[in-house]
């Protein structure tokens, strides 16, 4: 794992060279390829170095992080074109990627916590430095304080765990020494806020709306998955406590997913609608994880990867419209089929993936989550039906309102789309529909 870390570290000084934008994008693609071919078919940890290693769960999420960071640079061409502190922007993207890589590959709990919190800093700078409206300051503070406030109890519980156990290595910790509700809450709450769970989700739509396209892509694509990854790692260790308290999180997530789906129907901002839909999807992921069933863990992991690609692609589409019309309002982004007929096809493809239409990877994840939640308690069927139905409703609302209708009279000319934008959308959509053919790799780990 150290060779990949040094690869990233040596990219940092390159980011300050002039005209290094596409060179760094090419090198990151090379890094992605090198990491992908290092895959091991054994179910245990591989690529092990000092305090860092990789297994099936972290491998998929590290690949997703690399992929989304490459697409972030591809999507932010306007920063390079106008030279809006492009070197500093590249540095922030590389620093964020480095923190994400280290947090997913950590083999000790404290190093995971350190990099888990460290990823907030470059994200905050992306929002504050390259955001759109003055409200980005408020959005950044919201994000920082929501996540830090929930993470400090986790730090205390990690110190307590080390004091009782003498080690924080994943393999050497006896997690069942304490059946304490406060210990359980402090370990789990940080991940639930990061995902985010309903009731602690208010930082997410604000951060998405004010962030630049790269910030929205990494927030939806990878940073929400840090919470899911933490739950995947720790829930089996807190097994007996979670049997007692899991019903609380499942209830909040399913009812919240239904309410958020209704809330999506009254959004007029493109990015806000996509951000709230992320909260509804993550509600299903939390519900599946808290059942502690095999199907739930498998489905949550698959939906996290599928949602990362799909939601990131939708934010790219929203940004493509914003760059041309100067607004994200659905009242102005109407009749886009007349202006950008080729883009209309990509809106259709990614919206269909967002509502888990076959053959998208989201379908496999949602079927697994439905299976786990209904087998946990058949009453969950009521809210699962509502969440699934309204997921299709607000996605159709997004597609039909943006593509059909009367064209806004203030629009007088529009570019149909550049090759870079079509490539960007293809690189979101293609793996999202191709991965369903290799679902067996994701099943093996959870056996």
C-alpha cells in the first residue's frame, strides 16, 4: 500500500506546475489502473504494509475514490480554463484523495479516525474557496460542526477502548468487553451523521448546493460512503448491543426516507433535489446495515458504490446546465430537450439508474436491501414500498420538468455539449451498468 501512497505524495509538488491539469489527470488514471490490477482473489487482507492494508470492502471504495477524483478534475475544466487558482484546486483534490485512501486502507481504529476526520479539511476548503454563493460560509460551518460534534464522543470511546484493551488494531481488539449504551452510541453516531441519517442530515443539502461541482461529486460519491464503511467495520464488533438498539435506527431511516422522498417533490433547485435524494438512498443503506443480515451488508455495500457513481453523474449534469443558463432553478431549466437533445439522453440514462432501473448496479443493491429488511420485519414493507415508489416519482419529476415544457424566454443561445462532457457522463454511466455483471466479487467477502 505504501507504493500507492508515495505515488500520491509525489503528485503534490506536480500540482503547482503550470499546465499540469491534464498531466495529473492522466497520472491518476495510471494510478487507478495499477491499483485495480493489484486485486487479490483471496477473502483476506492483501497489500499489507505498516498499519495499512486492503480487503474486499476497502478495495472497492478506494477504487471508487480514485475514479471520482479523476472525474472531478475532468468536470472542473472551467477552473482550469479561467485559471481560478487551478494549482491550489488540484492540490486540494489530491490531498482529499490521499486522506480517503488512508482512511479506507487503515488497519487500526485510531488511524482510521484520524483520516476520517482529516478528509473534512480539504472538503471544507473546496466549498469555501470554489463555492458559488456567499452562503457557502454557513454551509461549510454546518458541515464542520455537525460532523465534528458527533465525532468527538467517538474519539473518547476509542481512548476508552485502548485503555481497556491495550490495542487498537482491528484483529487484536475484543469489542465485547463493554455492553454500555453510551459506548455504543458514541461509536455509531459519528458514522450515522456522516452518511447522513434523517434528523442529522441538514448539513448535506446546504453543503451540496453551495459546493462547486467537484465538491458535490466527492461528497455524494465518496464522503457519504465513509460513514457506511465505518458501520460495515464496527457493527459486527458491536453485535450484541446492536441487536437491542438496531430497531431505533431502522425506524428513523425508513420513516425519514419516506419523508425526504416527499420533500424532494417540492424542490425547485436541481442540486438540492439530487442532494435530498441521496439522504433517502442512504436511509435504506442504514436500514440494511442495522438488520445485521448477510443480505443487508451485501446490499448496502453495493448500493453505496452504485449511488456514488449515479449521484455524482447527476451532479455533473446539473452543473452542465448551470454553466450554460447560470441558474439551477427548475423554473429556468425547462425544455432542455430543445437546446441539448444529446444531453437529454444522458439525463434519461442517469435518472433511470437513480430509480434503480435494470441493468444498473443500484438494482442489485436495492433488491438485496428489500430482502434483508422484509425478512427482518414484514411491517417494513409499508415504508419500503413508499420509499421505492416515491424514489421513482421524484426522479421522473426531475427528468420531466427539466427536459420538457416551455423554454425559458431569457435563453437565446446554448452549446450542445463538448466531447469532454460526454466522456465524463459516459465514465459515470458505463461502470454503473457494467458492474452488475461482476456481482460475485462483492458476495465473496461477506461469506
